[in-house]
C-alpha cells in the first residue's frame, strides 16, 4: 500500500447524474492522490461505469465538481458554463480512458491507433509520436504488431493496445472501465499484468473492476458504490482489520475473497 501524504491530484465533490429521472450517481465525493490506484467496486448497476464516464465528461454530470490538479473539468466560472470542445479534448487527454470494448479504429493499424491522439490533440510531430508509440508497444509486448490491424489481434492484445493509446497521451490519471469484462478467460491475465505494472511504476489509476482478488492485490484503496452512492471505502488491509468497514467486507465475502487474497 502506498503512503500518500501529498495534496490530492483529483478531487470529486458532490457529483450527481440522473437519466430519465433515475438517479445513477448520488452526491459522490472522494479524492485521489498522485500514484494512488483506486478500485471502484460494487454490484452491476451500482453506477461505477457512469461515475467513471462523468470524470472525463463522456457523460455530463448534473451537479458537483471535478478538479484535476488546478483545473475544473468540463465547466468554467461560477455559472458553470461548459468549456469549448478544444478545451474539453485537452482535459480528457489529462485523464485518459481505457474502455471495456477497446474502441480501436478498425481501419487503422496498431501504430496509427496509438499516435492518433498525440498527433491530433497534443499536436506532436508524427515522427515523435511514432517513436514514443513504438516504445509503449515494446513495453506492453506488442512492438511486432505495430503494422497489424485490430481484427488481426486477440481481445487481450487489443486491450493492451488501448492501454498503450492511453499512455501515449501522457495523462495524469488513467481511467479503466472494466478492462477485462469483454475478454476470454485466457486473456484476462495478460491485461491485468499490464495494469499491475502501471500501478507499480507509480501511474495514478482509477479502475472499475469485478476482479476482486486483483483489486485487493493492486489497489491502494477500494471505493464501494451501491445505488449510486459511495457507501464505504478502505485500503485492502483495513477491510478485515477495521470493524467499521462491514459493508465492503461483506461485499468481498459475497465475491468469494478473504484477507488471504491481499498477501
């Protein structure tokens, strides 16, 4: 577990989101410090993916504030006027997203997928972006697939490419929305290994996951959502050591995990 005493990198305050009158995110507040790995957990329909999508404005919150370092995300001024598309694209680059269904461009090669954001959003020269992309593909073990198309890759390989694409934006936070839920069981491990390596390297991560053993072993802190509300949060060690965290402990027990899984 990391010992984070630095100022928060990300502050979420009173976040709210409803669809057709149904409250999905209900007054959620939390902070994330640099190099923390936050696991968002809870039953299906608890609001985890919607919360993640609100953080980088793929869904527009109905209320609350999101601050990344010194900047309000999505809005400006006391009137909460939406920022321009150009500003929003830059803000999203600071908080990159890895989706459960990869979202790679099917008509572009692996290399072209990875350099798209740096070239179009960060305005990097193509040669510079390509050199960095090859370094990232080497890091995730897919440099030999640089000129392949997504359809030629396994699901696990496509998800690793999407992670490289996120890293290419040099984000301050990476958001993972159930990154293994669309994968075959035999490819889940290769993606989790990449995420674990990012965690060890000090990358700040927020991960929506149903892989509870992985969450216990990798995450600095776990946030339990239920009915759109943040009902409990604890470090993996606190779950079983502190009797005040019965809700998250009960969720872990129902998920089939125990204190031994954090070892």
